[in-house]
């Protein structure tokens, strides 16, 4: 059985020789496996190509492919394609070329493939896993994993944005790449490939891994653009998966606008930066400095304005969910009870929003509107799940009519 480990590279001249040697040294732990390494390079401007072709010319187990264009997705997808078509791989693996992934985990991952799994996902977030990056990168990893979990509805997977994976040729051939944004310049291929594997019905196993920060060279990750792509991808998945969620998002977004406009008018007399009134509508309520304090809360204009605008958006949400979003779901019991339940579950969302507004404004010294926007997104997912589980439940499924017999 042939295993090809694809290492995508862009300017890894300081690391590439060492990682190739370390991967090859795993061969003795996998006697039944014919281990090859493929470096899939995006036309590096440093000496990566030169170093690898040199190694490859002395070692038939090492291969080099120049995919010409930039992009991690391009490097990975074209690399795996080459591994299947030209190198006749049965098992495909991928790991970073900067020694962040430890090759000594490979034999364990391959063993799971041989037990019948289709995809082994290296996870920094499960028990035993470690992520040794700086705090903002750790925040990205955790945040995007939580977001993917919620937006895809995949609660059995812990990690989404890591690249260390092993999978079968059979799985790769079943993936519909028309639906995978693999030509993107960000690393969206990582969650997107995982999602495509789930869609293809893959049997997935996660194994804990330690992610070391690179010691040499530089990171090519563009975290802001990547975050944006992860967000977009989650929305796309949801829209595909459920029209109800699309309606829920529309109502949520409209109620966010209502919330933001109300907050702006009450607190500043503005809609975002647009000045509407010379004074805030709540100008009689003092701002932070002159406001009364209650335990750890300051009852100032921002606080009162937030409460009013949030409450207004709850009512707006309920009216639209009742009559539009969840119209076709079960409406058993009285509307009053549903409204009370909705208010009760809605408490979590404003608490999340208020906490977010206050953290942004008071601790991070950022604009309260940014805090509201972040709070709304987190609150939204929370609310959706509580709504469909508790308030507007699925209708009990109708027994299927017996299959009709075709008469010619
Ligand atoms: N083929 C290819 N590989 C890339 C590209 N960008 C990054 N990589 C590789 O992807 C792996 C992870 O990239 P890195 O910059 O370390 O990102 P980080 O680990 O998320 O900070 C490394 O092996 C990079 O050389 C690219 O445009 N093309
Ligand atoms: Mg790296």
C-alpha cells in the first residue's frame, strides 16, 4: 500500500530538508506501507525548489511538483491529484512544511485508516491536543471551530482549521471539488475539505496533535481574510442545509438593524455615523461619568439605550418567527406560552450582546457598535438552536405513504 505525504510549500527553504527527512524516518514504523513524500510548491521565490529537486534526484521516494500558482488549496488539491494519478497513492496525507506538525503521529493516523476510517483529522482542541501558537492565533482556532460546529451542526468534530490529515484515495475521488473553494488565496480549503468529506459520507476519526509554532521562516497565514472566509463558508453551508435558517438569519439581520438604529438614536442621536438629531433621544440620562452605580454596573445612557433597543428587537424577532420563519413548524400550545418561552430564551442573547457591547466599549476601548455586531452573531446561533429544540419544534414526521406501483 502506497502512502504519499503531500507537503504544501511556499518559501520553506529553512525547513523543507528537515521535514522531509523526519517524514521518511517514519517508514520503519510502518513496514506494510510504501511511504513517499511529495512537496507541492507554489513556485517559491527562495531555494525551496532547488533543495527539494536535489533531494529527489537522490531519493526515488521524494517528489517535487511546482503548481505554479499561489494558494494553499491549489498546493494541496493539485498535490493530492498528482499523488493519485502519477504516484499511484492509495493513502494520502498532508502536513505543513514548517515542522509545526510532528511526523511521528503519522503511523497512528495511518493505522486508523487501515482499520476502515476514511479521514483522520489531527486536532489541537481535543483532549491531549495542544496549540502552541500565540493567543490571537489560538483565539482564531477556537472561535472558528466553535463557529463551524454551530453553523454546520457537526458537534462530534472538535477541530476544523488544521491541516494535518490522512485520508483515502477513495474519499478524495468522491469529493465534489466544484463545491470546494480550493482556489482561494486563504486557507479556507481546510474547513471546506472537511465539510466536503462529511457530505461525501466519510467515516472520520480525530487524533490529538501538538501544533508547534514555526522556528524558522515566516507564516503566510492571512488571519483576517481567513476569518471572513470561514464566516462566509458557514453561512453558505447553513443556507444549503436549511431554508428555515436563511429566514432566521434574515429576521435576525433585520432585527439587528432595528437594534442598531434604536441604540444609535437613543444613545447618540445618530444612525451609525449619520447625525439625525442634534441631541441623543435619551439626553436626559447621564453618560458614564455622572451615572449611578449598582454593584458592578453603571446605569448610564449607553446601558439604558442598549436595554431598550435589545428588548424592541426581541419583540420584532418573535412576531416574524411566529408568522414566517417557523410558520411550517409545530405551533402547539398557546401563543402566550410561546411568547413567554421566547422571552425567557431570549435572555441569553441580550446578555451575550450586552456583555459584548460592554467588553468592546469599556475594556477594549472599541466602538459599541462593533460589540453589538459580534454579540448578535453569537446570540443568533444560540437562539436558533433553542428555538427549534424548545419553542417551534419539528412536526412529528408523517408516516410515508406506501410506494405506488408503476402501471405501464
Ligand atoms: N503550495 C503552497 N503552500 C503554501 C502556500 N501558503 C502557505 N503554504 C504552506 O502551508 C503551510 C502552512 O503555512 P504557514 O505559513 O506556516 O501558516 P500557519 O502555520 O497557519 O501560520 C506551510 O507549509 C506553507 O509553506 C501557498 O500559497 N502555496
Ligand atoms: Mg505554520
